[in-house]
């Protein structure tokens, strides 16, 4: 019998996926919005991750508080990185209403 280590997140460390959206995008002449896909424990952590690690120069209004945050579901990845993280973005396209 071999020793097998199984790494699982603790229930308190469950991560969810969020879209953090700022209306408008700097330097664009269209109706695109600025969107980030973020892994975090809750929506406040997702907002903090974007405010801390994303550049506000991408947002037309230069604000650090997003206009809207959508929870997309739970993160099922087996990533070794357990903390909040911007997974994709900024992306520039029309967001949900």
C-alpha cells in the first residue's frame, strides 16, 4: 500500500467565481464595459481583489468600487493557490443590464 496525500480545501475556504463589472472602458468609443473574472470567498473579497490589483485607468469613471458584481458559481478547480485572484481581465465588452 502506498501513501497517498489528498489535498482538499476546508469548507471555510470555499471559493466562488464572480464577475466584477465597471460600466464603461477608458479610451474606447463604444459601449464596452470593463469586466474581471475573480475567484474569491465572497463578493467583498472579489471587490477588494480588483481594487487592490487592477488598474483603475481601464475604467472610464476612475472609481475603485464596481457598478455591479455577479456571483457565477463555485470554483471547482484544484488549484494550489487558495487566495482570492483575478483569473481574467480586464475584458472589454458589453456587460449584463
